């Protein structure tokens, strides 16, 4: 299999796994309290990271410090997501969280063109239709929590970019610290219900392992591996299919149903997200004339230095 196709399949697998995580988390929280699910999700991933790290040496001071910071913001995202998906459909959750792709550039930079905000408006209109169900109504608690999760996740993504820029921070080591932070944060809230895990069924345990090892550890490391071997644009397009998989998994495996308004809303969200991402990408890319001027300037400077 060609290398490019293999990389694309890895990125697509990450999108599918993330898309399926909403239904998995929803069914897991039907059997266990949210703090218990979050604690086990972090604890299992932390144990897996610890086992792998034994072969790669210790942690640097920066990895510990910045890993703790990112662990706090990541934990905030998962709290909002998990409580949100417990009170809305898996399809709604996956589509609403896709607003992160539009919100991240807003938090990361200023001076975006008006077309970008038109795309964001299309997304918000889509959210309104998606959560309306059989008729227009106010968003439910779960929908609002997922909106908050999208905002916090966008802030987390921006923070990751700022923290890792120019620093030698290894992805596996950062992931290990973040998992350790999450385990510590959710241990106390989960502690009263931990004895009940002895009566937890095999299906729920399988869901917890899937969330920890596949939706967490595998997805993060696979994404990092693939992005290092392809363009950010190609990776973004493939990972951007996450809400589509969330919707399909919710319908096929979760028995969720969509009304006409919900279908229209889902279409607007996906369309607006891709439109906004394309506008932001084009805005970030330097114009050809600007590139030529930069090259000429650099060449002139080099010639002057040579003289």
C-alpha cells in the first residue's frame, strides 16, 4: 500500500474513533456516573503511558510543567463533553463539537475576512436547527454543554500551539503527564462509587477501555505520527470528517433518528465548518506576490552580505 494512502487511512481511523466516542461515552454514562467514567478513562490511559514510557526515559522539566497546564484544560474539555453527551444525542454532540474548527481561528488570531464570520454564522444556524428536534425550541442542557465544550476545546488547541511552539516537547511524554493530571483530578469525585465497579458488566468495561486506549491514547499518537508525514491541510480535511462519523454511528448503532430540520442543521454545520476552515487556511497562506517579494528581499540581502 502506498505511504500516502496508509497515512490517509490512519487519519481517517482517528476521525472514526473520535466520532464513535460520543455514543460510547453516552452509553458508558448510562451505567456509571460521569466522574467514574472520566477517572477510569484517564487512569487506564495513564497506566498504558507509564508502561510505554519505561522504554523512553524520564520527563523533562518543561514536559512536566506544560503537561500539567494542558492536562487541566483537557480535563475541562472532557468534563463538559461527557456531561453534555449524557444529556443530548451522540449525533448532536459530534456535530456541535465540530464548531471547534471554526472557533479555534477566532481565538488564535484577529483580522479574519468577513467570509469567515459568514461561515461561522452558517454553523450557528445549523446548530439551532439541529437541536430543534421536531420543532424550533431552546437548546437543551446537553446541547449548551457541548457548545461550551467546543469553546473550551478551541482554547485548548490554541494553548497547545502556543506552548509547543519552539519547545522540544515530546507528544507521548505530554500525553502521559496529561493523563496523570486527569487521574488525580477525578480520583476524589469518583472514589465513593469505585467499589461498585466490581459489579460493572463486561460491556461497560469494554466501553471504558475503548475510550481510554483508542479514543485517547491511540488517537493522539496516531494523529501526531500522521501529521508529521503529510500536510496540515490534508490532515485537517480527513480529521474534519469526525462529525459525520459521529452522526452515522449514532444512527446505525445508537438507534437515533433525525428529523428534516435536524438533517438541514447537520448539513449547515458540516458546510459552514469546511467553508470556514478553507477561508482561514487561505487567509493564513501568504499571497504569491508577497512570497516573491520576500524571496527577492532575502536574495538581495544575501547578495549584499556576499559583497
